[in-house]
């Protein structure tokens, strides 16, 4: 009985083992014969193992290998040209289109072949939608173009990718300046710039003959606005040598002296204003006369007065002739010599002349300062000094004394060598004890009277 039970158990185990072995064999056979199904690439003409769909979508497709690219890039160029399922007659247009992609910055992807079925187009559309969702696909119309939002914000990466694009962003978000930008004032209406040259006037005459040893001439220059130019704006050359101004007889009029050589002499005059505009006159030619005699130009009267020391008029108004271009210093010295006076001076008759003293035997005898004038001198603590009976000059009687001169009643604030007389002028040499205050022309407006 027990033996039968054991046999049944063994048979059951064997049956289970047989079923297990059979199941295992069937499973092994199924696994060995299993083959993965290969789906057809939805993009026709591109290998499924090396699809360049993503690159083509970004505009990175090659039209062919270039000399300056790496070997890996050359392989990409070759793969981009492989069209497995494309007909021979379609190969040439496809290559031409891809060449246009490389040559044109705003490239258009190669259109799908007409043979593509609806399922493939649908799959391709789904792939494009997926790429658009994760930022890997760019629309053809937006390629290589900076995009802006309504607020005028610009993507930094887009700006770096195309720095040469025009910035047409909306400026609503820009910060306005606190105050409006000042606009330049309109320029005043002026004449054309070609008319901005200075004007020059002179008393020289080209080809003139001078019967003398020198020729004193005058030059006046004004800018386009009518302002007198200073002597520093003038360039005067006589016989090729630079000439300095000898004085300013009147405002803006400058005197120059040309020592004449035998035969012909030349004078060149040029003026330049502050804006750099220059005018140059034609060269003047001056001839020296054969006789060498000075040419008379007119006459003036000269008087010598010392009322401030009680002497009144020492020399009444005396007429004396002057020559063409002669300076007042030269005329006065000739007058002093003709009338028997001595003199002391600084400088020379032709430049830097200053009359220091006039002398003659006993000229200062009996000189005395008037009482009312003495009161003024004491009030201002003027320092008194001694004097020589034969001389009247600077530092005599006071430490502020000296000779001053007037032309036609006007005090001349330039040296005599800078003054050129005119026919009929009245010249007065007057002695002062306090820098002109006792003659009605004191400095800083200090005037005591007119002695």
C-alpha cells in the first residue's frame, strides 16, 4: 500500500518536471528567434543611425566640406549629402538648395520630397512640434533675426549672436532724463566764410619815391567783425627784416619805420585774426630819392611850461616843421636844440624815448611851489626833494615829479617816439610834481587842479 503511494508521488514530480522542461524549451526558442522591429525613418532620405534633422532645423547644415574645418566637420558635410531613397533626378536640386542654405544667412530648410506620404508628414510634424516645445527648433522666418517683446526687452543671447542688427526696440521702458537736453543756440547769420578775412589799411604807395633816409608808415588792421587787431597780429617786414611797431598814434593804428637803402626797398604786410584768418597785401616797393633830402610834411607848435613850480611858461608856443614820417620825439629834440636848451633822455628818438630833464643856465632860478599846491602835497605825504638851478626834470622838488606832454589838449599816455605829429598840432611840455594830479590828469582819478 505504501509502495503504491510512493510511486504516485514520483510520477507527479516527473510530470511537473517534464512540464517545466517543456515550458523552458519553448521560452528559450522564442527568445532566440525574437528580432527587434525596425521602424522606418519618418524623414525620407536621411539615415536613421545618423539623422541630421536637428542640425538642419537650426540652420547648421553644410553644403560641402571647407578647407579650414576639421575632419569631423567634413564627415558631417558628407552625411548631409547622402540621400538613400531620393531619385537621381532629385539629387542635383537637393544639393543646390543646401548650398543656398550655407550662402544665405537667413536660410530656408530643404522642403520635404513630394513622395512623402501622409503618415510620414504627420510623424514629421509631430517631431517638429516636440522640437518646438523644448527649444530645439527655430522657425525659418525668425532665423538670424533679433526678436523683441512688447516691453522692449531683448534676449542677451540673441544680441550676442547678431551684434550688427539694428536696435529697433520699443523705448517705453527707458529712463527719461531729469531735464531736457539743451539744444544748441542757432548760429547768428553771418557772411560766407570766404569773406572773413581781415582788412588792412596803410599809407604806403607801391612805387613811391622818398627823399629821405627813412620812411615811417602806418598800418591798421581790423577783423571781419570790425574790431581793431593789435600789433601782435601784424607781421611787417622791411627789406626782408622784421619791423617792430614804433608806436600807436591812435587806437588800432601802428607806426613802423623803414630805413631806406639806395635804390629800391620792399615792405611786406600780413594780418592774422584770432580765428586764424589771414590777409597778406601785395609787396610794396619804395625808392630812395637821389638827393637824400627829407621831405617836409607840415608844422606844429611846441611850448614848455612849469606852472607847478611857479615859473609859468618857459618857452611860448613855437612853430617847427616836421618831415614825412618823423616821430614827435625827433621834432621836440630838434626844437630844444634850435632854441638853446639841453636835455637828458632815455631811449632814442626812434624808439623808447623818455624826456628826463630840460636844462639851461639858471632855468630853475626863482622856482617855488605855490602855497595851495603845497597843501595838497602835504596832505598826501608827498616826499619833497632838492633841485638843480640849471635843470628841471624827474625827482626835482618831489619824488613824483617829471615831464608830461599833451597834444591838442589831450594827455598822451605813450612815449614821444610812439607819437607822430599831424600838421597844425599844438604840443605842450608840462612839468608835474605829483604824477599829473596837479595837471588835471592824475592816475587813479586823483586830480587836484590844473596849475
